C-alpha cells in the first residue's frame, strides 16, 4: 500500500535529513486586551502565523533569498532522482529546475479564475505539471511507495516546501485548542493552506501534546484555500464556515475568528458578523497598523499576545 502523506512525513523522520528550522518567535510590543466572550459557541483559527510559526507568517512559493530557493530545488531534484530526465547542460540542477518551476508557477498565476479576486495556487499542481514534463524524457517513480501521480505530486510538494520553510506550532497552541474543546465549543479553520498544511499542523501539535487535529477541529467547519480555490481575504472562506455553522444553529455573532492579520483575518471576519481575536504574539506574522486597530470596521474584539490567553476569554458552555 502506498504511504499516505502523513505516513510519508513520518518516514522522512527516520532519515537524517537537514531541514530549515522554524523562525525564532520575535515578540512585538503589544499589550493583551482580554474580555470574556461568554456567548461564543464556535472558534475558528487561521493556521500559518497563528497556530503555526513560519518565516514571514505565510507560505512561500518562491523564497526571497535565492540561495534558499536554489537549495530547496536542488534537494528536491536529488531526492526524487529528476536530474536524469532534465536538460543536461553545464551548471547546477537547481538552475534548470528553477527555469521549469518559474515557468509553471507563472502559468498557475495567470490561469483564469472567474468570479474570484484572490485565487489560490496549488503546490501539488505545480509539481504535477513539472513531473509531466519529465515524463517526456522517460522519468519514472515508485507508484507502489508513493501512490498515483496526484499522490506523488503532493509528496514532492511537501518535501519541497519542508525544504523551503520550517514550521512549528506556537507555544500553547495545543493547549488552546484543547481548552476550547473542553469548554464545549466547536472549532473550525479559516486559512490559506496547501495539501500538506494539515500534516504540518498535526506534526506541530504532536510536538506539544497528544492533541489530534481531527479530534478538535470539525471537518465540516474547515475552509481551506487549497480546497476552495480562493485565498483570504476572499469572503468565500468565511462565508463557508458561517453557512456550515448555521446548520448547527450557530449565528455569526456567536463565532470567534482568531488570526494575525487585520486585512486577511479580522476585517473579513467582522464583515461576516463574527467576533474577532488578533494574535499579536510574533512580529513575523503580525500585520496590524495603528489606524486599523482604532477603526471600528477593523478593530478586533480582543488582542492575544499568547495563544494560552484564550483560556481567559472563553468560558465553559
């Protein structure tokens, strides 16, 4: 049986592979603003920059530092034995893979997205297209180990992005999720994500406790950009969770969204009628101007400097 993506990630742990470390948390100058929200029945979370720390607070498709990008591409070429099916010209494998990758990435960015101002790019689709180009030069892979082409593309995408940016759960993330659940509230996700994001989240939480994503996050209350084809601040993500919550008899005013960016998290959540919490625990992810914090349309209801502070605003039902 082919490995699942989560099993593949665990398999990589058995090998002595160098991965980039997650960024050290840089605490911004911010004071918590905590008020009890006893009427909240659902908490939705952003992932990158809120539950998971990552350089810049979001996922890169191209790293701003060329040597990091080149290293990730080179590791991917070597790991999946792609070089033999690439143009054999003088130079490093990463140089030629970069040309292919950039071309496919541009194609994805320019693809039509009718009715959506904030389309998402899919990491596995990029690698699927690259692999198909390699097939023209007799490239082969072990389907018994990796699965179908689509499954293989996801594993290549996971490996590449793990080589590009390290991730880790913020301190107190698992405890915060467990606390909300213990209070009898349901939880969801409203986040920019890729096919491997939930695997990264699960692995980050597992490093803190035995909390499992599927045990604390309702599958019907997950609005992920890779599944909807839209990135935040697209209202589609927020509306999906609002509509799913309505099936449970939960009104928008009884929902709390926790995120680290005013434009992408707080403003669209407030527009949907949700309560909001700004996570201001890391300079890498925090995007909040003073004017936005004062504007009634974008001002969060609470401001968290630590995820554990959710225990002070959420009470048992």
